[in-house]
């Protein structure tokens, strides 16, 4: 059993969680990040890596993928401990005021303070169920991360939603050929101007069509068979068929919630001493639901956690002072 204790454990490895880890490093806190997904970046990494983000200071426009890459690099520069593929199932406050966090796979994590940065909960993509799909896992993708990997390839997008339309349009200028396959007649939650873009694009759109089989050799995908009998030459298949969302277990942890989010004080404190929240998980009057808001909340939460451990600690630190010799 690993009973190593950390000053701070951050639940969630999205953009807010990663920035929280970085600022905790600036405060000389021994920090751990626990993320349910196999990779970092959270919803930005999954849902709009190809989209431009304009509400983060210092960036006239930055893609989600680039933003995640920068925030991850920034966080790793202070060397936090990163744990992935673990979902926290319970939090126990110990007699000395510290915490024991237990994950569903049996992981045990000890921490003096906690910052929750896991949004509204965890999510999994609905898996594809096609004959042959188990043979071509390296060619099946549930996000459009690292879009350059599709350069010169033929890519198919299997989706009936706006996400699929966005992916197909983003791939148009990268892949040699793009197919968009929708089992229905319309795309869900799509904007009219995106449909106009789609119709004016070179994307090959198949409506009222199902993919029925994947074919290839040596575990490399080469063909996608449609229910019409048509065979498409395809190197990669991107799939978005919805999400399985599990709401945060915040109430189970003893934390007060309000419509799925955690009400916090001005110091980002929850109803449990030593536990704080930042990002989409946190709610307070007049909150702005933006990525940049999570960064500000992260700093406040870290400063509060630092003073919870050491009441004599400075209320905040300035990077210009810390890194003046760098």
C-alpha cells in the first residue's frame, strides 16, 4: 500500500486541473492529479481540439489542442504526480483532518487538501459496434486530436450530430478524402451555417446510411462497407455516437451540491474544510462559464489550500518574483 501523503490532490486533469497543478507547484505544494481518462485535457481535448478558442488572455485565437498542449507542458514543468485511468469513488476525512481518496480500482491516495476540478462528472464515448472493429482499434478514433495524423489519408466520420459535422469540415483541409456517414436524415444540434458549409465542401455525405463492416489486413483498416453494399476506401474511422455521462459523486462524498455543481465561497471552499472546487464543478453568483474563469478560480483555490495547511503562508505569490532569474 502506498501511504505517501500529498499537500494537494486535484481531482480532474482538464485545463483547470492542469493549471491548478502548475500554480500549486508555484506554491511549493507536493501535488497529485487524478484523471479518469487515459489522457489529460478533459472536455477541451475531447470535444473541440480543432476549434479556435478566443476567451483566454494572451491568445488572439488558439486551437483547443494547442491550448491543452501548452497547459499540460506548463503543469509538468513543476513535476506533479499524474495518475490516469482512475475514478475517485469515495473521500474519507481522517482523524488528523487529512483525506483518504479511494478509486474504483482500489487506488488509495492520501492528501492534506483536495481541489475538485472534474466538471459535472466523467464521460465515456459510446463505443462502436461493427463487425471487425476489434481488429482495427488503432484506426478508430473518438476524438479529432492530433489532426495532422490524417494528412494524405482517407477518413470517414460516423455521426449524426454537430460534432461529426465539425470533425468532417476540419478534416477537409487535411485528409485526402473525407466521408461523413449519418444513419438519419438530419444532423442533431447543428447550426444552419454549418450545414451550408458542409454542402459547399468536398466532404462526401451519406445520409440514411449505416456502416455495417470494417475490412483490412494486418490490423490496418482499408475498407468500410455500407448497408447499400458500397465499399469506401478508408484508413481511419472517427466515431461520435453520443456520450455516457456519469454525474459527479459529490453528494456521496458529503459535499453540498446545487443542480449538480458545487456552491463555493469567495475562497473556492466547499462545505467541507480542506476541500475546494474550481472550474465547471464550482458555482457561485454571477459566475462566467469560460475556460479562463477556471484558471482564476484555480489560483484562488490553491492559495486557500496552501493557507489551510499553513495559516502563516502568504496569501498569494507572484511569478515575476519566483521566476525572476529564469
